[in-house]
C-alpha cells in the first residue's frame, strides 16, 4: 500500500528524491548490511536490532545517523506528506512530531470519542485495574480522527474482534486532553502528558500493558481488521512472550487460519 498509494503521488516521489537517500531493507533478508556503527550483519539481524515489528517501518535519520522520526506501520498519503515535511524541514528542533502532525492534518471525522459500554470510565486508576487479572488496552485517540472512527465503527464491531476485545480491560483516552489519571506504574498525570511521555505519534494507537503494568506491545499506523485482530490475539494469548517478532506471529496465524479453510485478506 505504501508503494501503490503513497509513491504513486508525484509530489511524494519528488519530495523523497529531493531530500532523502532511501534504502530498502528486507526484514527477513540475508543480504549483508553495515549498521551505523560499522558492524556487518544480515538484513534480518539489522531489522531485529532496530526492533522492527511492522511492515512498513520507516526510520528517518539525520546527517549524523541520529533517528529523527520512526513510523511503525502505514501512514496514508496526507499524513505521510507531513512526516516528510517534518524531517526535511528539520522541524524536530521545534517540538515533537505528534504536535506537528496535529497542527497540519485536520480531516473529516465524527468529532467524538467512541467509548463503548464496558469500557473503563473515569477516574482512570490503571494501577488498580491491573488487579482484575486482564491485560490493559489503552487506546490513544482524538476527537477528529477518521481512522479512529473506522476502527470503532467497522473493525471493533466485527464478531471476531469483539471476542478478542472481551479479554482486555479497555480505556479510550483523548491524547490531547487534560483528563487526570494514574498510570499502570502508579504515577499521577494527565492524558496529554502521558501520551507525550509514551511518544504517541499516531491516532489511534493501541498500547498494551500486562498484569504487572509493563507495556508489552503497541500498534501505530493504519491497520486493517486482520492486523488489529492479530495484535489483540498476540497479547491476549501471551504469544508475545514466546515470539518477539510480531510479523512472524502474523504469518503463522494467517497460515493456521488458511489451513482451517478461513480466507485471510490483509486489507479487508
């Protein structure tokens, strides 16, 4: 989708060519690469070293090899343009990308948060919630967010997704609000400050915490139903403890479903 949608936009192609040297890495590949410290390794070893969990993952580095921006997953063209502008214009010196994106990416949306029956309600004391034995899923969203609307109005309403959601305690937070809360590790803060601390760049972001309050996984970027369901299953089943590479887990899950005669379409 990155190639077919984003890089078929002439302005995106021209901006990328003008401002960046692009290198494609196959996260399962065996070609030899040299990392930023001069160490030789295979592509898959480099991907593991850089903690790549999603395709695509884009790492933007400055002239000194410092990571300026990381995009974990797919950004649609209008947000991808803003990411290119952020790095090309060296706007990281002015503040975090999440604020830069919020200022430049208004989009038609419902204008509300989707808090379903059964979701956690204020006051949010996430350290207390952990005692109930379920993992915690915190959805960082915002009111004007088309992708958030799609997540709740389509993907979360599918029967398979609902079954998986039942295995979590779920909270929806406006990542720009001053809603008070207590974090899983017991600190008092506000939703916007916690989102900044966790470096939330994209809405919706799904952040998963285990029963001890440790963050164990997150999703960022645009995901369709199969990937959302796989992320939920990855944490709910505890598979993340045995398989640290989410993409390998997805491949195995897809193969298992196909063996049962279930069609797997990554973009439905």
